[in-house]
C-alpha cells in the first residue's frame, strides 16, 4: 500500500469515527483558567488538582534550583545526571510513604513501561484491572508475559484468574483512583487476593496522591494497604511532572540494573527535583487546599444531581459526565466552549466504546463561583 496511503487511510478512519485527536495550543493559564486565541476559559480539564503548578514556593524552588544546578541533568542517572538533590528527594519520598526505596523517573508513562518491561518474563502473567491506564496496559501487552484483564474493581473476578496455576510469577495491576472515572479501587480486597496467591501488587496512584488520604498520602495509605510496587506521578496534584516507583531495596537495585527508561534516558533536571521537593511540602501541608477541592466536588455533584446526565461514582477531582456517543460528547464540549468553559471530550479507545464522556476535573485553584458557572451552563444546555 505504501506509507503515504497507509497514513492517509488511518487519518480518514479516525475522522469517520469522530475520533480524530487535535491539540489546541493555548497561552497557558493557572490551573483555573487558560487563554486560547485571546479568549479566557475556565479550565475544567486539567490535572493540577491542588493548583500547585503556580504555587509561589514551587516556582521559587525551581528558579533557585536552576540557578544552583543549571536547567539540565547533563546525562542519565547512571552517568552524571544523579545528584545529591535527587538522592535526598528519593529518600524523602520513600520515608513519607513508608518504603525502603524510591526511584525517580521522568514520567509516569516511562515508569510503568520500565517496571513492567524489567520485571516480566515469558512464563509470568499480568492481571490488570480492565480500566487501567494505557501506560500499564500497553506495557503489559508488549511484555513477553501473558496479560489478562479482570472486570473493573472486581476482586472476585481477580480471584478467579489467580486460581489458575502458572509456572511463573503473577503481577496484579490497578490504579488507586481511576483516571477516566475518578472512582477508587478496592485496594484491601485486591491486596488480600494477591497476597493469598503469592502475587505482587502494583498500584499506580497518579490521581489519588495529594488528593485523598491523610495529608494527601494517597489511596494506599487511605485504605491501609502497602503494595509491593507503588507508582506516583508528579504531573497531577504535585503540579510538576515526573514519577517515582516505591519498592523494597532489592527491587530498586534490580530496576537500576534493568529499567531501560532509567539507564538510557537523561535524568530529571535537579532544578525540577527542587520544585518537586517544595511541591511535596505544599502537598503535605495542603489540608486547606484539599478541603477547598472537596467543597467544590460536593458543590458540583449536588448541582448536577437534577440533570439527565450520568455522573460517575467518584469522590475525587475527576468528575466525568458520561454522554455515550462520540459526536454527542464533542458537541457538548463545543457548546460549553462557546460559553467560556474548557472541557475535553474523551472518546474510545481511551474509554470503553459507547462511553464517550466529558472528563470534568476540579481543582483547588477554582473558586466556588467557577463551579456555579459550570453548573449554570450544564443546566442551560442539558436541563
Ligand atoms: N498513570 C496514570 C493512571 C495516568 O493517568 C497517567 C497520565 N495521565 C500516567 C500514568 C502517565 O503519567 P505521566 O503523565 O507522568 O507520563
């Protein structure tokens, strides 16, 4: 067929399915707002759940870090890119979460790919929640091991898969808070099943860390479980970017030998680590921010209750409105934009077929009247 024809056919297919993805450049914002084509929009699509991306102490720490250490790490961690700043922050993270070790990665996607690729062998299997993030499912699909998905948040379904004997090892994979639905995993039940079958449990708490649990310590602390592998990402409540994998000492050493995304990739800049350190302080001390966010969540859910819209079972910053068909979700997002409200329509394959949605997200950076503006628009368009 030839490259050009193949690419043209793929693009035509995306269009036909109302699944064409576009990036729209904006002129930045502050978690609460963004400006596009000179017009300000209220932003209900970001992951900056506590508004820390614009926290003065976090910005100052990054600036000071850049002045002290430059803007780039200058090499991978195994060469020259790993500094005492990195080491101190890893130790602080590990201590905070009660693990012997933490390893920094430049993104959550890289962390998940690296961990699964390093750990899994051909006779192993991954048992993953059906709604796990693409970075987890893709890593499992590309691994030499088998992948089976279990019904969303269904510990009994996981148990049935675990009953089947296997010669290798089993890794159970789930999220603390699901990225597209905002609901929480039953971590205690999943951890008990995994432990009963000598399987390891990996929890990706990208959307729970900073938002739930005492002092924002996340889903695992909130539910009283300690998975074998805990993945935290820093592009959400931390307001920065990057990720960490928390684990025992031997596993950390093993990852340092085998995790290719660490070994062959430039390390996170030390200045960014300085910003993350300040963000961690703000996050731990951020009860007032969390309270504000949770007030917004209650205000939003109460306000939507009377509308013919399907709300997800979510107590977190992610409050999707399930619309169904792709085009209907796109149309509703477009009409909200006309009213100065920025929301993204999320379509398959990111979410299951027939469940296209507006993935609304709330942040402590919003003001109460921003939530009211959103509710008024939804009542006008859907009421
Ligand atoms: N895990 C989950 C659950 C996510 O939602 C995301 C990103 N949205 C990632 C991992 C990837 O993290 P990052 O953006 O740091 O690559």
